[in-house]
């Protein structure tokens, strides 16, 4: 049982530790106009140790947002352009034969970095996707018969284009489930677009200063883990996930024919961690049901598989998630 004194202590610790969030946001906003939702969610991924999938049409600054985040953090950054002819060795590395020494040596691939931008991830074939699976889930890769640990922190931020299907491969469900958040990147507002015009049509280069290092992120993650989640909020999170599997138990009978597969237990874990990270960003040492509702759609939209009937009715996963949150009682 956590006492009021303990929660007060966590609150104080969060207030001290979360100062860099404002610095990081300010630094990113020097380059990125608007897109507060994307910036906030990228920081949640960074704090909750969760990979992020950004989906949006070309030209919405998805790649620029990730590169700017990487510039504001003193870590090793690697951009990988995924293409249909990419091989697993191009990603994780390979064994190279040295004739002079008559032996093989390991040449590590670009995956050995802290922040990975997997640009147009759905353009790479299944072999490359499977090589990425081990890296994303276990933070390690296997080259030949030896396993190598990836550096800490390790985060994959992937982008994909939802409208162009030529030369793309659908991501396996196992891999999609490994992304903590799937973000829908939308067009900017009219005023924001004018700011983009003014900022990006001059020859003045905007320099981004690194404001945090790996040790700050690892320390902040430990604090995020300590954030208090009340029993009622835990039950609420479990109810949300179960409502995606057994909607009839929550008076959501109309969703039964629309959901082929509900969210996995990984969704429960990720929803809790993301809600903790969101509370941390607000400078709070405890999670509220509102935190869960705010971050919930980003955690669940890619984990609910629709039936053919739902697709025929042009229902989307976002609409299903909204109905689940509207139908499940808030504590």
C-alpha cells in the first residue's frame, strides 16, 4: 500500500526530473512548427522505452521531427532508408573474412545506435522485418552464432506512408504489436502552415542544441517506473483491453461483429507505461483515468484487427477504440 507521504515524495521527484522535458520540447519547436501531438508522443516513447510508428502522407515533417529529436539528445543517431532490396546484413551487420589473418571478424551494422529512424519501414521485405523483430523486443541482435546487446537507450522511430501501396510490404502483426504507439500525422493548421512557409523558405539554418544525454533519459525512465497507479486505474486499463476482446461483457454487443482480434497483453503493459510517461510530462507522480484516455488511442489503434464486415462498413480502428472508451465505466 502506497501512503500519501510516498506519493508526495514521488511527486517532488517527478517535478525535479521532468524539467528537461520543457527544454527538449522548446528545442524541437525551434525547427518543428505545431505538431505538438507528435512531439509529445515521441517524448512519451523516449521516457517509456517504447518504439513509435508514425503514419502520414509525404511532406508532413515525420522524418524531420525524428531527426530534430535526435539532434536535441546527445545520443548516437542512425537513419535507415528502407528499400525493397535491403538485406538483414545491411541492418544488423555481418561477418567479414580477413585473408591476412585467415579469420572472420564482425562488422556491426547501423542498428547499433541509440535512436534509429526507420524511414518508410513498410518498403523492406519480410527478412529485414524479422531481423528488426529481435532488436525491437529484446534489444539485441544475432550475427552468425553470436548475440550482441544493443546500446542503451535504444529506440526505433519508424515512418510509413498510408496511401502508396506500390513496392510496399504490409508489416507483420507481430512487428506492429512491438510498437508502443502508432501516431497518425495530420496536416498543419492554416496559421502553422504560414509559419512553416516563413521558416523554411530562407537560407538560415536552424541549429538544434543537445539538451539531454543518455544518462538523463535512463534516470528519467527509472522515475517514470516509480509513478503511482491506483488499483482502480489498473482495473480501468485491464477493462479497456478486455473490452476489445470481449465487448459483449461491457454492453458493447454492436462491436462483436466488428473486431476480429482484440488487443494483446502487451497493450495492457504499454498503456500503463505510456500513461505513466504522460503523467511524468505533466509533472505528476500519479496516473489519472484521463491520462489513460488521452494516450489510449495511440496504444490501441494498431492492435485491434477489424473483421471483413467492419471494413465493408468502412469502420476504422480509431472509431472502435472511441466506442470502447465511451462504453467502459471510468473510475
